[in-house]
């Protein structure tokens, strides 16, 4: 895709009227977005020094600051690393009728994270699949996603980074990953291109903008945003489903098939199991003690666990909570889950645990804590 991008060279004076018209149109569209209750996400990704920040500054000039939020993402911190990798992006999703503008989006945690040594190749590829599912969920729920990739040539990037470095005012903005992005331009080019092609879906296509010349890039960016938002608003007003117009041929996407296991029907469940009081107390103590030890092991190994209870088993919940010492380390027990559908193992996660079978739960937790759950 990137080799098809044309770097235009247009004087700002030649397009000033077009820019003015697009900004006015965007202001009107913002009001329609609020009225229609449509959430809009605009992502800006691309090369180091491609001008993501300046493009965002030009975009928000036309927007009411009460109804948009700009978020910039860098490498995840320690708290974020303990959560499913998309968790931090969920926290910033816009309300209906508002805009979210991302200076680097979830795509930052794929190619860039791989090239900076934060994740391995398998994780990178899995995350690209996760993103397609994530964006499909959002668009199915009525979100409008406009994805902008700012593309600059190798010579232009080098010129911009050197200019930043040589100024005492802006040298602080150049970080080690920017230098790596410049020095390994060819590698990043190939991997960005693969990323764009594999996530250029019909429901959330990419707009790749040639950003060597800033005025032309601004025109392309504003045109893409206003076109997408106006088309989405028009579809909403007609009670139709919004279908974006892609810049390039889109990739295929199929709903993931989640693996399930065979379970007995409720009628097949043995309701005649029983224990006398003495045996019950003995076994309860045994498994509560074991569960407490496993809980601490999971915490040390940073393994997230989900325990699901159904049908109001209040006594059983109390027994498990007692074993986990929940009141003592409540902050350590907030678990969440993001499970890829094609993974063969539970990846250290327990789910669908029956509330009344404490022994089974302890067995699963033991396998999980020792990395053997399948």
C-alpha cells in the first residue's frame, strides 16, 4: 500500500479556500454527531517525525473542546502490562456523540512494539488479529473509525529528525525509538505495509496520506475525516448501516470461531451428591488452604484469573472468598480477560468455573499456576 502513496507538492495558498470549507463542514458535522449520538474515533499513526501532532492540532481547530478528547500512547506502564493489552485503549473510548483522537493508537503496540523489542513476532501477529476483532466490535456497536497513516519518505524523515535534534528547543523530542525508526527505515517500511494490508478491513479501512508536504497532507486528512463522518451521519439519518469507502482494496475478515467444550445439560447434572458434615469440613479446609497458596502463586507470576459464579451460590462464594482472603488484598483481585479465539491453551486463565465444585476449581488453578492448563 505504501508504495502507491503519492507525495503531492501543493502551495497552501492554492488550497486555502478548500481547507476553510472543510473546517466549516467539520464544525457542522460535529453538531450532527452530537445530535445523532454517534461516537467517532480518529487514529493517527505513521513514521516518527511524520507530523502526527501537528495534524491533530489542525484537526481540533474546528472542534468544540467539550466534545473531543486527545490521547497519546507510548509504551505500556507496569499496571497496563498486567492487563489484557487492549485494556488501556478501552478506558479512553468516547461516549456517544463525542470524538476520540489518538496520537498513536493500538497499532503502536504491534509493529513498533515488535521492532523495539517489547513483544515477539507471534504476539505481534496475534495482536493484529485482535485489532480486527476489536474494531469490528466497535463498528458493530455504532462507532465510526477513521484511521490515518502519515507516510513520509526516508530522506524527508532524516531531514526532519536532524532538524529537531539540532535545535535546543526541540532536541528533547527526539527519542531513541525515533532514531531506530529512521535507521531501519526499510524494515519498518515492509512491516508497516504488512500491518496496513492485514488490517485494511471493509468496516475500518486505512487512509494513507503522503505527508512530505504539510499543506497537502492537511487537505487529504481533512477530506478523509469529513467524508467519513458525513457519510456516517447520512447513513444514520436514513437508518442505514454505515459502509466506509476504502482508499485501497480491503482484506478479508471472518468472524472468529471460539472453541467450546462439551457440557452436560442441566437435566444430566447429578443432584444426589452429598457429604456428611465432618467430611465436608475436612475437605473444605483442605481445598481452601490449597486455593490460598495457589492464589499467591498466580499473583507472583502475574497470571490473571476469572472465577464465574452462576445461580446465586452464596455459601459457596463465601467459602471461596474466605480461602482467597479477598478483604485483605482486594486490590490484587481485580481480574480481566482478553482471550484470542485460536489459542489452543487457556494461557493461564480460568473461566467458566462452576461455583459449587471447589475441588475442580482448585485443580484447574493448580494447572494454570504451573503453566499446564489446556
